[in-house]
């Protein structure tokens, strides 16, 4: 049996590798997202922002990346958005893309958010959860900084359904995306990691159960892109 201290060291090492990987792909990150999603990822983020109902609210965007979800939240009426990400170069790109005075950027680990309890009306994330070393712990941390009755929004990929479309998607995602995106980005290892990050990731129903265990009520989800992307929403218990 592995010692807890060894588990923690392994988790920190995995987090460090993921951080370095994302830092290397910053210059081509947005373009490749559009390519891999066939241009649909911006629409998914708009749906996530609408589900957040952020009008007039203070919002935390965890794993903000280059700022696209935060921009969608601002467009949906958020009063203020804090974008937190583990990779400083991602935040540098976000600052350049979205210099709005109603936004703030913060280097932070999702497992150790540097905010007081009940600091935000809405907490949101997009394509973050698969990259977390401690998913249950990070979900609890997001709930911690959410005010009672506040809303948590999670947008991420989900295991493809066992259908003909799901089989085609798995072929595309596992066999075609890594070499093409790796060649275009110059970072082949980063895009081999992409399908690997979905291996063992909970399906939409299981993730909904984890959100309930983290302290959310009225947890719902909607499947997008033929069942390959899931949008989850839940409310913190009062």
C-alpha cells in the first residue's frame, strides 16, 4: 500500500508537469482549442455562462486559462470576474486578451484557493476538472468559497457514449487529435496527454454525485456535442 505522503508527492509532481505543459502551449492554445472542437467551444462557454446566471454578481473563474469563459461571464452580465489559474503565462495571455477593469487575475491552485469562505456568488470552470490531481478536494474548495445559495458551474468533456457517434468520436479524439495538434503546436506530449486525461474521469452522472457530496443541491447536467461534453450546475446548500 502506498503511503499518504508518497501519494501527496506524486500529486504535486503531476500538478507541476501539467502546469509546465500548459505553459509551453500558451501561444497556440486558443487556436488549437477552436480546431479540436471544430469551432464549438466558444458556444459551449456561452451556454455555461448563461447557466451561471451571473448578472450583477461576483464570479470566480477557476482554471481561467486565457480568459474565454470569464469573457462569456462578463458578456452575460457579471459585475466582477476573478480569473484564477495555476499557470502564470496563461494569465499573462488573459490580461492581454481581456484588459477590462472589471476583472482581476490570480495565480492559484484549485485545491488551495486564496479566498475567504463565501467570497463569491458564482464559481465556474471550463475544461479544468480532468487536469486536477484531487478532484473531490478541489470541488470542496470551490464550494467553500461559494456563498450559501451560490451557484457552481462545471463544463468539461465526459466519456463518449457507447453509440456509433461515440465510436467515431473516440477514433477522432484518441487517434487523430494528438498527432495533428502535436504537429501544429510543436508539443506532441501535450496533446498525447489530452485523451489520457479522460481515462478514468467520472461520467456525467458520477460527477453529479461528487458535486452533491461536495455540498451542492439541485445538481443538474446537460450533455452537449453528442454526449461528449457535459455542463453541470449546482447550488450551495443554505
